[in-house]
């Protein structure tokens, strides 16, 4: 029961139309066409070091200006040699000194009136009407300016290159396009009207990928984006499994001998995160940030979604591979479609997540505020440090995100994601800070003095602050464990997890305390405390220790109550005693508990689980089993007088039949309770059951 999907990208650049199925050049002429000058590559069976991507890349991308309906932009007519080089001139003159050096030519460079242009060997070629000197010329010009050259391709074999299976594969005698795709010509990619799925059971297919990689390297390409990749891009069936493609591309790019940064798009499935990390330098976590409207973006469609959708991926980012949040459209207030407050928050999130910073604005029309945002070197340094931040909590729109740095300081962002002015407070106890700490405002480049206990600011709607908080250094003990939280409970046990300590002396283990008494010592970052009483409240804390037995202060206490004897208890969302409102409805779900779930939630649609009993008035752990094939949605949980939001990660692969789960805390009263699930202002995930 997925919500209607916004078109992720109009790949023909003129309309969502089926692409032509034949090359513009007759077959005989294509077969006789010169192959070009392939680059030298390493011997078969050997590889060279890949592009390291030690830091998130920075630069410029054409797609935002291709996708917009802003007057004078949009469509394939905008993407030309002169426009690309004009943007590069500004990048080199105004932004390269701040680290922006990639120029990524996105979709359309090889498209002529809806057809994908290729050579006689099914390899992509420039549309010479738009790029009269070809793509090697573009690469040479960018390199001359001290910049790097990026190109775009869709996953699979462009349908226009198939030519009834007769097109030969370069340097692969006997291989044609018939040999590299499935006989049924199954379509792949996130759009289904662009490419045929490649069949890697044939050795011809790997040779084809290598031939294209060599061609790109011969042009001086430094960066390749493969788009429409599945599982992800709102696709998840066998025809959209592009894992073999990505592995083949990874190997082929290494074999060229040229370091080419390799990134994947769009909305990749987190279920394959290990594959993406092993075979690419980054991945998009969400759909396109552009609004496909009269501006480049809007706050609601889809800038604000990034605050939720990046969270499941935070621990996956690191040197060599980064979470990609898409284009950064904050440079021109006239075109961006968001106000100045939102522009700052937009870039703040990208920076604290160490996301690639690639600008989508017309660089020839940057305004003074946009240029100030884009060239704040203290904010850029946060991005380039490669230390993604985490939210303390996402239960309300007033959120604090933090990253503890190796030197003991903290990068802290305050966000007000709500609709009105609101106080947002960074509680030092959440950060493991005791005593005073020096605070610096990174956007204003101003020291704010010493603060103790907390830092609070009243922020406008969608507003933000970005701070560096530096407590008094104590290098003689490990740092305080942060983000301690419950993951599971039974009538006699509670399981906990926390983040590894990365400051102070190296932590060699952790001590878990229950009501102030040590209950367990572990080497890792999780523990289960057993021997507890049913229906009883406990206070859990965790401290780190080092090899010399020195301990940190304990982290912030977590207060939890065990379920009653015999618990925890599962409650099916579709149970007859529950209350469905609005459009909410019961649907079949073979993999769900009980074979059913409740969907069509959001707006007026909600489900209330009745008759949930609790032994006393305290906080419990609740597991929510749900399905969500999108990039994720937010459920609003209501119990008694309390409501809070829970962002639920999606699978990004249109799989609405496989349950996922999250565990959250929920306050309950002694006796019977009702727990409601919905979202008055947006779509919500489908609910299978809850357990508590």
C-alpha cells in the first residue's frame, strides 16, 4: 500500500516517454565505425587501486538546472557544452579554492531528442548537437581548469543500443548485444523504459562493461554515476537486481588504471549496504531532492525527508564511501524555492552528515548569501572531517544532532523542523559533558563563551544552529558512552546498546550498572541484563574503562520497566478489537504476523490498538513491526495524553510485504491503555503488530 510515487527523474528530459529502440546510425555503419582510442589497462586478472574517496567529494552537478521549470532552464536543450564550461569557469574562479572541484555532467549528454546516442559498439556517445567537440574535449577543458570530470549513465544496456541484438561488442569477437541481455529483454532500472537488464552468465557481458569503462577513461573521466540501481530506485524484483552490474563496474573501473570515483543512485536499498560499500564510493539514500517544479527544490518536496531517510545509513558512511543526500541547491534565493533560514538548515544537514557537497544552482547567478553559505570554510571542514552526526532523538520536530570528535569536541546542530518558532535545547547530559564547555557558532564564526548544563536557542520554522562545543579536556579517562538505549525486554531481562567511545583514552570495555550496582562487564557495545523482576522499573547506566582500569563517568541513565510476568505480549494491528479510522484498512501480508497488516495510514487513516495492559505508570520498550517499500515514512504514536513521532526506515525497493521492526520507548499507565498509529500530515507506514 505504497503512496503514489513522485517521478524520480524524467530521463528523456522532455517527457516521460518510451525511448526509441534503434540507434540513429544504420547497423552497417555502426559495425564499421572506429572504436576510438582505448586507454591502456592492467593485465587481465590484476587491478589497480580504486579511487579512494577519502573525503566526501565537492563540486557541481547539472541535473537541478535540467529538471527545473524555472524560466530559461530545464530539458535537454539546457545541457550544452557552452553551459557546462560556463559553470566550470565560475567553479574554478570562486569555489575551487574552498574544495569544490568536480563537474558532473548528468543525464542527457548522450541523448538526442529522446534517443540515447551510441557508437558502433553499443557504447555511449555524446550528442554532437549539444557537445560538438565530444566528451574528451570536455574532460580536457575541465582538467585544464584544475577541475575533475564526472559523467552519468543509467544501469543496464540502453534499449536504443540493442539493435535487434546485432551490435558487436568492442574487443569481444563473436559477442553482440544479443549475448549480453536476457532473451526476454526484461527491463531494468528505476524507470523501466530506459534499459534492458544485463545477463552476467555470459562472458560477453563483462567484456561489454569493460569496453565502456575503457572508453570513459580514455575521455579523462574522474567520476561515474550509475543511476536507477536496484534493489532500490523503488524496484526490488529479480529484473531489477543490479548487484552483478555494480560488481562488474567496480572491477572494470579498477582495470582501467585510472582512479574513477564510482557512485550509485537513487534510493538504494539498505539491505544491500555491504555490497554498495564494497563496490562503490557512495550511494544516494533517497529520491531526487529536486521538486520538478518552477524552482529547484521546495522544503516539503523533498528536502525535509533527508532528516529521516539518512538515519539508517549513518553508520555505513566512512572513508571510501559516503552517504549521498543529492544536490545542494542553496546558492540562489530566486531559484532555490526555499527561504534563507531553510537554505542554511539544508546545508547544515549535508555538512554534519559528511555528504558530498555538489551544487545544483546556476553558478553564474549565485547571490551573496548563497555564496557565503557555500564558502564557509568552518562548515565545509565539518563535512570534510568525515564524522557523520546522529540525532539524540527524533520524537519531536525539535532535534539535536551530534558527532563526538576524536579530540573530545562535539559538532552539534540544533534543528527546528516544525512550523512555528520553538526552543531547541542541547542537553549536555545527552552528550556526556559535565561542567563548562566552550561554544562556537560555526555559521557566524563567533565564539559564544563558556556554557554549562545546556545550550538553548529559539529557532524559527525550519531553522538551525551549527556549533562546536568543546568541554574541558580530560585525556586520562575514556569518553562517556553515548546513545545508551534499550533494544529488547522480557519479564526478567533488558537488552541495551550504545555507541562505541571514540574520545579520551582507548576504551577496552564497558561496565553496565542497574540501579547503581554493576551488573555486567562486556567488551562490545551491547549487553543483556538478566535476573530482573517482572513489572519493575530500573535505571540503567553504562561506563567505559581502559586498559589501566580507569573509568569514564556513566552515561545518561535510561529508565525502563520490564513487562509483567509472561510478557512481552504481541498485539496484532488488524485484531478485531482495535479501532480503524478514515481510510485505514486491513490487507493481506503473507510474511506478516497473522498474515495481515493495517495500511492506508496517514491523513485521516489511523489504527488504535486497544486493551494494552501495563503493571504500572512508567516507560516500556515497544517493538513496532511494519512494512514500508518507500524510502521511509513517519508514524505518529499516541498513548494517553502523549504523542510522539517515529521515523520508520523504508526498504527503497517497493517491498510492502516484508516486515521490518524498530524498538522505541513508550509511556503507559497502570491498567489498560490504547496506542494509536497514524500521521495527520503525511503518509505513514503499514503496521503489522506491536510487542511490549
